[in-house]
């Protein structure tokens, strides 16, 4: 009896290989996966030889914090 209670899914299924994945989830998954790398590439492409090291470091640090906040907020929303 305890074993069957442990195997029940409490918050739904969130595994890509084992559960059905909605169509609206694919663009979101792509954004979460490729978004931070794309943002870093855009910052570096624009800032190349235009910005000082201090400005580049500030923008890159801010972008990093935004990416961390994106993943943190997404984790909270998905777990509820």
C-alpha cells in the first residue's frame, strides 16, 4: 500500500521522454534552452569594439542575473 502511494505523481508529469508534451511547450522549451546563449551572442556581437570593459561586464552581469531569474521563476510556476 505504501509503495503504490509513493509511485503516484503529485504535480503531474514533467519528463520529456515519458509524458505527453503540449504543442505550446516546444517554443517555451526552445526559448529556455537557446535564449540565454542567444542573448549572450547578441550582447557580444553588438559590444565588440564598441563598449568599454566596464560597460560590457555590467551588461553581461545583468543579462546573467535575468537568465537566473528566468529559470527561477519558471521553476516556481511549473511546480505549482
